[in-house]
């Protein structure tokens, strides 16, 4: 569990699901859902128990997921391919 101010979190490349969602253009619930499915790895939690994601790793993973979705793979198939 980390206790950092937002600017310090951002400097470390740790973002909340809503911040990742803004960057990729989806709803925060989409990021949380994909995280529950195991498509995104949570790196830390805030003191308020918000999940934190590593920005670079999560954005790269999102690009790969988006590419595989364009090939009409299901989320379960994508999960297996990314494992």
C-alpha cells in the first residue's frame, strides 16, 4: 500500500484506473473489468484501496488487447494469448 500524493504517483508512473481510462479513451469501469479478468496487473494499492497500474506496462498491454480485439478474439482468448 502506497501513501503518495498524485504528483508523486504520476512521477513514478503509477496511475489509478480512471487515469488510465482517460489515456486510452474508455470508461474506468472497463479498466476495472479487464483487471478483474486478469488482463491488467495491479502493481500497488493506495491507502484508500484504489488499484494502481504501471502506466507504461498497462498502455502497452492495452495496445496489444486492442489489436487482438480487432481480430475478433474474445476476452478469454486474449487472456490466453497474453499469458
